[in-house]
């Protein structure tokens, strides 16, 4: 398995876009000094009704959102998950709503691919432990997102 497993059961995005996202996330990992052979995670693409159900079930919010991240190490910072006596390199799951990505790309005036890239990087940074719960953390995380997207060539 590559470091990122793309899950797109309903064929919501094109193969070339999937390839672009894998390359973008490889750049993100490199900029964060993470060896892609040491981590694994999934990146799923769903429709609005599906992400609304996920958001309701796991966050108690009955409305659609653009991206949800399930980091395995949310509760125990700095520790690797132990599965069957061995360390797991699996760090979590990112779920992106393609309907919201299309809507937001129009709203922000940039490409659909740029919005998908933004959401994937945003989710990836959450898997690495970054958050935006306060102004200082938000500034750090959003600066990292911008730097990664610019380095890859995905501009607004």
C-alpha cells in the first residue's frame, strides 16, 4: 500500500486528480519531515448526504461539512498505536465531501482541484496533530497549509 489509500467508491473524482493529491500529500509529508514509508492513512471521497451522516454520528452535528479527520492518536499524543504487539504506522482517516469542495471552489474563486488539495492537506495536518482551536494554533496550521499548497503550485 502507498502511504495514502484513496477510497472513492462512487468514482467522484478523476484518476489524474487522485494522482495529483497523492503527490501533493507526499510533498506535505516531506515539508513536515515525515518519511512516507513510515505512515499510512486513508483519503475518502463522499457525497454531501454521506458526510452529513458521518458528521451527525461522530460529532453530533446534523449538517454537511467539507472535511472530517479521524486521527488515531488524538487521545494519546506522541504515542504510536499498538496492534497485535506491533507498532502500527496507520495514523487515521480523512473524509472529503466532493459536493462541498465544488461549492467552495466557486465561492472562493479557485479551481476544484485546488479546493480538493486544500481539504486533503488540511486533513493531513490534523492527522499530524495540528489544530485550529485557538488563534495561535490556527495561524501555525494555516501558514503550513498555504506553504504546502504554494510549494506544489496550487494557488488561489
